[in-house]
C-alpha cells in the first residue's frame, strides 16, 4: 500500500531533487515532533508526495528550517520545509495509514513483526484517534470492504478493485488551508495515485501471494503462475498504469502551486516499478504513456 510512487532521481535533476528532499525531511521532522524519534522510520514516499502537493500550494505559509538528522552519518545538518498545520496533519495521516497497513498484514499473514510494531505504536494512536476520527472511520470501513472482496476471491477487473483504494485516498485525505480549486485537483490526484499504488502493490506481491495462496486481485479466480496471468492481463494492467500517469501529469499542470510546478511535473513522470516491468515484459526505458 505504500512507497509505490518513488521519485526517479535521474529525472528530477539536481535542484528538484534537493527541493524534494526538503519536503521529505519536513514530513520526517513533523512525525518526530508528534510521535517521537523512532516513529520517523515509518515515513513513506506516498505521503511525502501528498505533503509536497499540499504545502507547495500554500508556499507563503511554509518556512525552510534546519535540523540535525538523527539517521544520517554523524547527524548531518539538513534543511526541511516546515508548513504547520499541514505538516502535522500528514504526520498523523502517515501514522494512521502505516498502523492499519500493519493491522492488515497481521490479519493476512499472521506477521509477528507487524504485531510487535503495532504494540509499540498503540500508545501514540490516541493522538490520531482524537484528531483524525473521520479519516480512521473511512479507512477501517475500506478495509472491511476489502476483506469481503478477498473472501470472495472472484476474478474481477483490477481497476474495479484498485479504484476503491483510489476513492479512499480521494475523500479521506483532506489537508487544511488548501484553496478550493487546489483542493479539488489535490483530491483527484489522490484518486489516481491510489489506483497506481494499489495496482503496483498487487503486482509486487504476486509471487509471494501465489506461493502462500493469499488473495491478490491480479491472481484471483485462477491457479496459474503469476507470469502467465500477468501476460494474459497485460493490456488491462498497462492501461491502468497509462491512465494513472496521464491523468496525474495533466492534473499536475492544472495545480495552482506557485513554487514547485516543474518538480511536480517531473515527479509524476512515472515509470513502472521493477516487478511490474518483469511481469509485463516492459523494458526499463520503454514509456507507458
């Protein structure tokens, strides 16, 4: 569910890469302030992208600060974008999403590691419960719906399952301060990011789900090998990726941010994750849109 939209450093360029890391470090700093140093290890790229989108739309409220990074070599001083209350909001959303991802892992895989991490996270969940009650309700309802789909294990269009996660992100994540026009585009971008993330995550898990006989929306309704299934559904899966990339690039152009237009456009010049390329027989330099 996480880390599927990773910035392609070679496509960002030096200046955009430096700027992106300031938002990455900004969300990391906000997580540390709200949940403690160890919670910074829960940071993921997908929520960083959302923080970048939201904070860059209200850049006049943001400040570039400095701190010593607790996880860099010799505590290197880094610069980060601080944009309260947006940074605090995404720190809590990041914590919420990771917590329930681990809950889902524990249910599906009986993961002991997930159980141990959840035990450590539980005391801080009170912070999330008090401020993100609506977001938590929407997320738990989505997981209940997903488990019902998993129990059925029927062959369905991947898009019909992926768009449920897209709709969750579209309506659940609602940062403060955004102007109405930007809020609408932000929500629509979250929909397509959610579809991409779910599809990429499903493809990433194809081999392990096949070996362990777990539900996977790509493999559902068949016992065939993942490579054979992916080839049979190749056009369908490539069409999902193509739709996501095209819509994200178009929406990034419409987004009214004043400072990071080029960065956003390059960030969403997406390439297929490694496992997706392998399953679909797509070469690294092949374009999908």
